[in-house]
C-alpha cells in the first residue's frame, strides 16, 4: 500500500522531482512545495502520513523549527529529513526537533522509500552508517571555532577585539583602560560599541557569546597593548 505523503524542500525543482519519482512507485503525493519554512502550515492543513523534509543546512539555527511545530500540532505525521551530513549536529538537531528519520540527500529512491515506510510504522528511519559516523564524532570530537565567530570577528576593529577579550577575562573599565593605555571614558566607549555590534545588552552576555561562537579562540593571536593595536 502506498504512503500518503508530502515533499518539501528549499529547492522546488528537487521537491517536484522527488514527488514525481514517488508517484511512479505508487505513492500518493499530496503536495510538493518549497521552501521548508512553510512546511508546518502545509502539513497541518493536509495531514499526510509522512512528510519528506529536504534541507541543505541541517545545522543552521531554526532549520527544524517547522518539524517541532508539526510534532506539536500533527503528532501523527512522521517527518523524514533529507539532508547532507557534515557532522552529527544536523542529525541530533533533526531528532531533537521530533523527526522520525534522517536520510542522506544523495540516497537512492529505494532508500528514501524504505525510510518513509519505516517512519509511517513508527520506527526510527536512519541508516546505520550515519549513526556510526555520529557516534564516532561524539566520541572523538573535532574542535573547530564556529563560523559565526569569524563573522562576528570581522565586525570588530582590532582595538574592539582586545576590549572584548579583556571583558571576557573579567576586567572592569579601569583595568581595561590601564591595560590598553587609554582613558577610562574611551574604554567605556569601546565597551559600548562592542556590545552594540554584538547585539547584546551586558558584558556578561558579550563574554558568553564570544566563548560560545569561538570568537575568543580566533582572537587569541590578536596583539595586545597600546602599541599593538590601531
């Protein structure tokens, strides 16, 4: 018996091609649509058995928010994610959001079909090799600064980078001024500019953001002191 499903992908051409292939294999495709941001509304209105959710960036913040909403409002719908596997974060984020399966986007149509049928039956649909890769990464993580850290670093001047590093080390305005050879009022101005550029409201938030995104690691080689900065 065919699966009643929907296909959503950020690329409409991919969604329609996959939908056509599955129709030829006897499945009932209720809709093929793009982008994935609108998946929740479609699923809630059409109520398929399975939703194939294609994404090119599974590790991006908010990528799987539609799946969370589907799980809340249409819990009977099984969502299978189709995506790349750059690291285990994408797989973890998908299942944390409520996905029933994860399939590589270069999987053969037979593999996608098997995942759909397993998900409809209430089983977890994920290839063993993906799990092995995820477990290997969890056991032997490769520490890399987040790309967000590089983006934030480019927003700051060299002097502001030093200010941020000193803020993260717990220095107050007086210590920052003394360490950089500038007036306290100038140090205070630099701190305010750093907070504004990072979009945070306090020094503590700035320090936490810098640590979380790897900005501090990237800034580690930045020269310190009044003679080393512009």
